[in-house]
C-alpha cells in the first residue's frame, strides 16, 4: 500500500470509530431518558396504589360500621 491509501484507510477507520461512538452515546442517552420516564411512571403508580389502599380501608370501615348497625 502506498502512503495515500494508508491515509485514506486510516481516515475511514477513524471516521467509522467516531461515528460509532456518537451513536452509542446517543443510544445510551435515549435509554437513560427511557429509564427516567419509566421510573417516574412507577412512582406515580405506587402513589396511586397507596391512595387506593386508603380508600379501600375507608370503605371497609364504613361497611363494618353499617353491618354493626344492622346487627
């Protein structure tokens, strides 16, 4: 190989490596964003479940009081 071909080959390899690095970082950033979004959704669902537990307990207590009045 002559010097020009080696330089061209080196430039192609270097360019490919740099482009691969950029796409990996973009993919990692996207995955990180997805994880944060899913984590926020999990937190919201957890809060919703806790609120429902409170509502269910209130309904059970009301039903127990109503049953005591009927007895």
